[in-house]
């Protein structure tokens, strides 16, 4: 399965390809799903373009995307969007329209409470386990581990020459500590996005691609859209759209 990550914390000033508004995100999701993506990850934005967990930001994005695609749609709960864990939980409890799933970075303060709040509301949890953090050990010790939807193994090493090696180290750490038997989605970012995606394909793991993770196609040409990245991901992994 290839998930598309539409925008991430990027701002429109960083690239004209970054979708920001609900309408732009819906159009990007529609095109990416048509290209073969089977899951959507999105960062709703405040009017000033910052990641937001507020219902006012989240609801129109979810409604717009769901009007044009019939695949699961997930959101971020990253601490940069709301640094205070209690306020993060309060935001989740205020949502009037729920995503299918939400990512929770297990190394961040308050991760357990955030994940519990999501599970209480029936929202699937993607356990974000970042390389270079104590995420694998903290997740292994979590009583919530068996209840998460999947492990989102994120390689933060953006060097193309070493990212795949870092990815293998992260997977080894997950195996050593224990991942509660949950499926793993492996992905990288920036210069490491394509090497890690290819590794995921070799290992038969779910993966993701999109403007959040990279602004460039494998040949270094700027990506015109999320759909172009998804199409390139299928070519890079040898998968066929609609498979997995």
C-alpha cells in the first residue's frame, strides 16, 4: 500500500506544489488516489498556513477530501501543531468530524494520552516511530501498542547515501524492542525519501510518498504534484496501482 502525504508542515512559500486550502487538498487527494494511492495523510492548516488541530481547520479539510475519494484519510497530531499535551488532547475531544486515523509521534511528550484520546473516539492510531529517538523503546513498553492501526516508521536521516542504512537500523530496533505485531509503514524524508521508499518496496512493507516527504522526483526534477510523486513511487517499487 502506498499512502500519499499531501502537504506536511510545509508552507506554500516553499513550493508552488504544496496544497494548502481544503479545495486544493481535495484536488490533490483526488489526483493522487487516481494515480494509485490507497490512503491519505494530511495536515490541516490555520488561516495563516500553520498546522492546526482545531476542529475549524480539520472539519472542512476532511469533508472536502471525503467528497472526492473513498480511501481512509488521516491527520497529524504533531506537537509542533499544539505543544501542550493537555491542549492537544482537548483539541481531539473537540473534533466534530473524525479522521479515519491520526499519527502520534511516540517520542513526543504526551503521546500516550493523545493516542488514548484518539482510541476513545474510535480513531485509528498510526504510531510514529522516528529514527534517532527513544520511540522504539517507549512504544514497546506501551500498553496501547497492540491497539494501534500501524507503526509509521519514519527515517529522519535525509542523506541519500545513508538513509537506507538508517532505515534498516530503525527496523532492527523495532524488531528488537517489539512492535506489538502491528504492520509497519516505512518512509523517509527529503534526500532520504526515495532510497527508503525503494527499501520498503524490496522488503514488502507499506510506504508513503508526497509533498510532505519530498519536493523532488527520483531524478531530481521538482515534482509538479502529489500525483506525480505517487506515479513515480509505483515505478520505483515495481508495484502496480491498485496492488496492496
